[in-house]
C-alpha cells in the first residue's frame, strides 16, 4: 500500500476533556486511568492501527464482554467480533479525544474504506462500515508495516523536536504471508514509536514468533493477549488485583506504564502496590499511608477508596469483583507473604 502524507498533529489548544471523560466514565474507568488517557494527547501525535482482517479471524475462539438483564459475562465469539469490539471502543475514544487515529485493514473490506482516519465522530460511520464487512483474505503484514514506517519516518523530525511519539498497534492472529516481518519492522527501531501487538489467538507458534521478534529487534513494544489471558498472567503473580477491561483497553491505547508491565512478571513489592493504586485511582490515592509503615492502615484506606468507584468485571471469576481483594492483599503484604524484595 502506498504511503500517504503524514497526518496533522493533535489540536492541543482549547481542548475540552469533558466528552472524553464522559465516555470513560460510562465505561467505568477510575480517575487515575482516565488521567493517564488524557495525558496521551500530549505524548503521542498520532496512532496507527494495522488490523488483521484475514480469513482466519473468523475462527470462533474469541471472547467479548456481553451485558444484559443486569448481568455480564464473557461469551464466545469469533476473533473478528472480539477485535471489532476493540475497534469500536478505540474509534470512539479517538473521536472524543480528537486524537487522529488511522485504522488500516490488511485486506480491502467489502464495505467501507481500507484505511480510515478517525479524529471526530463524523469519521465513525466509515470505520464501522469497514469493521462490519467481516474478515477475508491473507495476512500481508509486511506491506502495511512498511507503509506505516514510511509515514512515521516522514514525520520523525517534527516528532522529535516536539518531544512526541506515535503509537503503532498491530492486531493479528497469525504470521505474515508476504515476507520477512523482522526486515519490515527494522526501520521502526530508529523511529519515535511505541508498538503494541494485540494478539487474537493463543497458538504457541504465533506467540513464540512475536516474542522472538521483540528479542531480535529490541523494539519499544508491548505484546498483549486477550483480556482473560492477561488476567490469568496477572493473577499468577498478583492475585489480589483485578485486571479489569479498563486496564486492558488503556494498554491497547498505547499507554506504557512500567507498573502494568510488572503485574504479569512478578509479585509487586509493597511500594509498587502503592504505586499501582496511585496510578489506578489518581489523586485520591495520594494520601494513602505507606504500606511499609502501616500495612493494615494502608489496606483499610485503600478499601475505603475503592468503594467510591464501580467494581470491574473479573474475567477469571465471571463476575464483578473489587479492584483489590482485601484478604489476599493483607496476606501479600505480610513478611514472607509474597511481596518482592526490592
């Protein structure tokens, strides 16, 4: 695909956060996560999504959060329906943030354009038309990566002078069918770009391919699985925390916070537990006692704070649970209870 001219940067003057915060509140984001999302307007000048709409995306092993009759649960669906949910959310978020986001589909959709730039609500019908056409075709990832790299390269000098980056989100369930992806992505190592790879399958060969690619190129990259898989990884190290869809969407949006990376790598230290909830709840967590001084007071205050906000859906329990499990966190903070020693 031929590269177009670099898009214009965000409009930064006179921006009203109200509509964006209203959208995030409707999706029950706590204030700290909302704040992190707002900061992306200054940090990132543009977002590029490469969306795999190949035929394999019709495989029925995806999941989506379904609400109805006062209940909600993860239900089975195709990989494409799972991705379409993410596209809908991020398209709406791009519109209310007035944050230009290019959605590029690997294969020409039967309806709608193959490449859609969203920066306002007026662009959403075209994006929805493309997403509604469903999957079909091959996986020409290399072509699209080269195209996006050319766009970013053309804008690199301006980005660096402004102290900004762009986000490149690659949504896929497979391997490229059009060449060497490592060679196609190598130019990105020299560009101001943060990369998110959102995998839509749990096939070991695909997961291993992307992990090896990350090690080979040493890219600034976050590889994400689906919501439940990420929740399972978090639970294996930090079972006192509910990995909600709000955290998952924030990472898909391109927010890179080290404390979120650590959730699925090891048990957090007591200081990191405090940092995590300061990130999730924002200013409301600023006055929390330090857990190394009074762990009981810290947990009590944190429990009181979380009660002010809606509970997130827990993909592992199949129901809503608090952001933190008080009993498990108390156990975690006890000497020898699991906290990492820093």
